[in-house]
């Protein structure tokens, strides 16, 4: 029974009292065992059956990771339906594309925010009914398509759907998954997802005794595989934090053994540590910096195999006095596997996590590959590669240095178009295969920059180095047809705020702080250090400290906080133009209809 409802049924039969799902609500953790899980799924399946959801019905799940939506996935698929996960922050344009191209008939929305976004594009879709979970703020809405989840399920009772679950085919379509980078929708079978998750489980010896956290929405294909599907395949507990604002406290309380997150989450952990240290007393600040230096020196010797007994004793000491408490604050104490979903961490950040005993494992995958093609083994000490290809898959590099793959866990384009050429799928990334068989991803093909000299490079390689500073939230490298490399720097508000307070620098908000000469000097010093590691043609010559952060709803960053360069180039065209025309100062007419004065800083 390698279907999602089949896995739920199997766990209920084999270990009904084991914890399947935890969810924090109003500060209290609520648990569901597998018996509870199947019961909730059965009640919802009965309710959804009453409104004619059945074989082949397309139902969109629009919201955050909360139990009602999690249970709805298996309930819909129990009836033979197809689930379309949608990110809770999707714009009306993105929502319109997903609903119309998937021919969604039913939309299950979390609250008013999602309902309002749908109502903006209602006339462009074929949705028959919208079921909302939280009706607050919608008492005066007059729309015959809107129905309350509570009213729908009020009279529904648990029923035995075992025969329906047994009748499901592994090859039935389970999900329609949207890839925001490709702007395409893929259809994925139960078998493809569960088979891919079993590979991850086997490679990392995951069991039902493990626990994993999922706070990114399941609309992100890689997150769907590594958290939701893998928890079902292995029987481990899936833990849902209350919100992104409480994630640090929630992780500490849960103490998961598996963490799966995009690189920005691990960067955020380091930035949070820095923020706390910048706010500490001078003696604690100095102690931390000294212990950090000692830890990293010992780690270098550990990796090279020259670690002495005295080093081991010193490491135990600095861990006990400094870094073990920090691990506990962020819920990392029990972590056995920490998977990174998008690209790679910078060497500085990668080495730090390994030094404190958090085994970072880079992975690579897309919607077209059902979430994963390659993953690093645990105890890997390379910050550059994304591991070797998993069983049942192959990777090759074409004559344009693009990464191409084939796998037995393939998704298909919903449009019916073929993305396969001579048996291979072009990932859209450039990279190489090392002699060890590990895959190195350099960046997206469309993002490759060519300088005026003809020198080509991936901007991500420089951005990773610049963004490894706790004072830098993100960065955007510019250089196409230019004589030299320039960069837009977005400062991290928390860590820079603490640093500014420590330096007695006064400011009234983010924009004023970003404009401070002291902040520009701070960033300049960091970029100067980065330049020391770069070849001469790639050294950054100019930079701009942006007056704001990049905004997801404006399409400037992806759902996993990757820079979306096309949108940034459009929204910040004044910045690009000033850099290209070598101006010293310029005015930005921003998307908020306000104007800002910025300067280009030379190095």
C-alpha cells in the first residue's frame, strides 16, 4: 500500500498508539497517534464525499501546516482525489495560474487572507466551492461559493474507508506540484514520492523513533518529500510549530532528531547567535569570540586528522561552556541529520555547524525529480557538493556544463509537454561531477553572468561568501557586460541593530540605519575580506546598501528566500541603472511609490 492513505492505514494497524503528529496551538502541544490520525482522515473523507469529492477531483489546499489541512490531504486522496498544495503567501497572479491550469474544483483555505486572494481572481477560475477553516473577518461576506469547514464537518462521522484505501493504485496521481522557478505544474504519483522517500530513509537509517519538524508549507516540493512523505513512509512523528515567529522556542521544546530546511534557516540560526552575542556584556562577548576561534581551529585539525587529546579536552570545554547551551536554545541538541534543501551553505557556516556537532547534509532536487536526486551522506565534510546521486537515478553534465538527470521517481508536466531530451531532463543548473562522484551545483544556467572581458561566473558563488556574514541578510551580484563585479547588499536588521547599539549609533528605522556611514564601512570591511578569497576579475569593486529588504510578495525572493533576479532587476531598475552607468549617487523610485537617495560605495 505505497499510497499516502495506505501508509496511514498501515501505521494504524502496526503501531496505533505511536505519535504521528504534534501541533502547537496557543502555546500548548497537541498530539495525535496513528489511530487518531486515521480517525480524523475518515471523518474528513466522509465530509468531503458528501460534497462530491471523488476519483480524479482536484482539490487545492491553501494555507499553513495545520492539522486540519494535513488530515485533509490523506482524506482527499482516500477518495481518489488529487491535492494541489498552495503556499499561504501566494499572490493572486500565482494563485490564478495554479487554480486555472490545474482545473481545481474545490479550494480549502485557512483563513480570510487566502479567501480574499481567491476572491480577487474568482472569475478566472473554475472553482465550484471554497471551504474556509477560520471565518473570522468574513461575517459579512456574501458569496454562495464560501462554506465553513466547521459546518461541513459538524455532522460528519468516522467511517470505514479501508476498502477504498486498498483499491487505490500506487500509480494514481497524488499531487499537482507548482515549481515557482520554472513557473510550471507537475503531476506526481503516490509511488514516485514514496519510493523517493524510502531512498532517503534507507540512506540515513531513519526510523519511526525519529521526529522531524515541518514549518515550511508543503507547497514546496522538496519540503513535501523530506518532511510529510518521509514521516509517513518511516512512521516518525511530524511536528508542526505554532508559527514562524515561535519556531526557535518550538524547536527547543520538540527537540527533533531530523531537521530539513532551506539554507536561509541555518543562516538565520547563526545570525540569531550573533544578535545575542552583540547584545551581551563585553566579557561574555569576548569569551564567545575566543571560544569560537578555538572551536574552529580544533575543527580544522579534526578534519585534517591531526586533532590531539588536548584538542579533544578543549573542545569538550568550549562546547559545555558556550556552544552546547546555544544548540539547546535552537533545539539542535538531538539533531542527527540536518538536511539543506536549496544549494549549499557557505564554507564558514557549514564548518561551524559541523564543529558543534550538527551534521549538515546538502541535497539537490526539484519538482520534476519528486524533490530529490542527490544527498550528502552524514559525516560529510565538504561544503561544496550536494552529495552523490541516489539509487535509481543518474546525472550527467552536458556540453554547456548543465546538470541533466534521469530517475525512476519522475514527475510529469501537467501541460503534457515533454521536458525530456534523449532520455535526460535538463535541471536548469550548471555544475560538475567530482572524481568522487559527488555533484557540485554552481547555480542556475539563466543566472550565469558574463563580464565585459568574457569571464563567466555564477553570482551565487560570490553571494554565498558575502551573505555568510551575520550582518548581511542577502545580496545580489550584478556584472552582466560590466567591467567589474558590483553587489547590492541587504543588511540583517536584528544583528546590525545590536551592533549599532553596541557602537552607540543612533537611528530611527531600517532605512536610516542602512544609510549610516558606519554600516557601509562595516559592509565594506567584510567585502574586502571576501575579495581576498576571489580571483582578480571577480573581486567586488562597488556595492550598494539597499534601503529595505527584498519582499516575497513582490516576487523578489522565492518561498525559500532565494533571490529572484528577474523581479529584482525590474523592481530595482534604478539601482541597476546607476551601477551600470557608474553613478556615485542616485534616486530610487521604489515599488512603494516613494523615492530614496542611495550611494554607490567603491572598494
